[in-house]
């Protein structure tokens, strides 16, 4: 059973951090596109987890999953951006885990957090 096209209702862009350097030899850390795909976003249930940053101030972290068609080559350290009319909207989502349907090769779940990373 494949993913119904109607369930893929959000356009998202997946990016990875560039490892090159700029003209001055400094790491550029720019984000570059890996793929733009349609996704089925799934929000967390219940309350977001609370973590503490270095100044002991609470920060809310929200967990989400985006189901896309089967795709290899995604990993932790990448980020996901929701797009509207081809333009990123909202804060980026830090990719924390990737689950793939290896048996049926139909879907990949991109598990993300928003609110606690450096994306």
C-alpha cells in the first residue's frame, strides 16, 4: 500500500550544513538544499518536553514527524523547513532521527524537534 498523494499536503525543504570555507578561509556553515518534497506532518501528542539551556532558563521543545515518500540519504544534523509558495515559513525543524520502511520502501519518517537547536 503506497502513500496516498492527498495525505502529502505540506511542501518541505530538507537542508544540510555546508562543510566548505569562504574566501577568507573561514567555515561558511551555509545551509544547502538536499531535497524539496511533499510531506504529511504529524504533531506530537501531549505536552512538549522542557529542557534547560546554559542559563537554567526553560525552553520548550516541540516534536514532530514528517512522513515523505521513501528516500535514503537523510540523517541527524540536517534540518527541515516548511514552504509556502516556495518560501520558508516559521522556524526550522532540527532532524533528530530518520525511520525508513525498508520492507515496503514506501515511506520515510523524518522525526524533528523545533525550538531547541541551531537550525
